[in-house]
C-alpha cells in the first residue's frame, strides 16, 4: 500500500533477509514517508531481525517521519526506543497518526 504520506510493506513469499535487502535498496524512496513494516505474517521474528531496521528507524526520526514495525515479538521491551512496534495494522496507523499530530503541534 502506498499513500501520499505513508507506505506499508512487508515480506510476501520471501525470507526476512531477502525482504530487508530489497527494503534497503528502496529505502531512499521511503525516507520522506511514514513507513509500516508488516512482519505479522512471519511465524517468529527474532530480536536481531528487528534490529536490522534500527538505522532506518533512526533516519526516520531525524527526518520527522515515522517507522512502525508490526510484529508479535515477545521481547519488545528489549528493543531500543527508536524502534516502534505495534501488534496490528490498526495500532500502527494510530501510532503514525499520533506522531503526525505531535509533529504538527511542534513536539
């Protein structure tokens, strides 16, 4: 899904490693948009696999855009604060909407 300010992406039939390789290649096109990375269809996502997105998350914060990862990862408290996760698409969209409001208000 690609809207004016947001994009939703995630692995279809590929491994997370292959998806991340493609994500990195296309990342310059994503930087100015809010991004939701949907990993919800993967059975088990490892901590180290989520950390692959850390640099992208930091870049988005610096660029005043949001990156949210949809995952059912159990140890989200162990992730750095720059990595934002949500258990569902609806919650990810809510997080982005709240981020947009905060940015509009100057926070």
